């Protein structure tokens, strides 16, 4: 990025940010690709289930079967891991930003670790922890949307 470029919503600044952020974003994307492979494996397993054959025999379209039947049921086992994984991207940003010398939250945290700046380290890890907890809370609150069998509570007697 040109040092004479002023930060703001102007084209040279935006182009510079996109140029310098392309490799770190690509690296984070490739590192999180395992979740897509797990989802693919779950989809393949669900396609062999009996209720999918029944849905095909009933004449339900392939798109509806893929989204409503296969997609939802394949997503259930890995949904919480995906939400925690989104939060863990912030933790892995420490490594990526250090490798690419990209000055952001992870780079500042790494420099604080190297300089033993304990208040900054504690603040950064509190932020990472809060982001992780927010991801888990969102997963917990939205799990009922994906799996309607999950009750909201209070519907039945406790055991």
C-alpha cells in the first residue's frame, strides 16, 4: 500500500487493503475447509437413509430434498463445531497476522506476548473468549431452527 494513501473510503485505500488481505483470508479459508469435508461426508451418509427414498417416491423435488431433508440433518452433528470454529478464526488470526505481518488484533496480541505486556494479553484473550462464548450462544439459540425436535423447555415435566 502506498504510504501517501489516506485511510478512508477511497479507491486506492480499498484496493490496497484487498491486495494485502487476500493471502491471510485465503489461508484462514483453507484452514477451515475441514468442516466442509465433514458436512459432505454427513450429506453422503444421509442420502442413503430410508426417508430420502420415501421423499423421492413421493415426488418431492431434488432441491427441496437437498435443503430440507439432507442439509438440515447433515448439519446437526457439526453445527456447534461450525459456530465455535467461526470464533476460533479470531484465535488463529494471531498466527496468520504474525506470518503475514498484518497489523491487526492478532498481531498486537503476539507483540504483547513477546513484550510481556500482561494487561494487553489479558484484554485480548478476554475479547477472544467473549467472541467464542457469543458463537456458542448463537449456536445454542439457533439450534432449534435447524432441528425442530429440540424443545424450548417448560413443555414437559422434568425427570
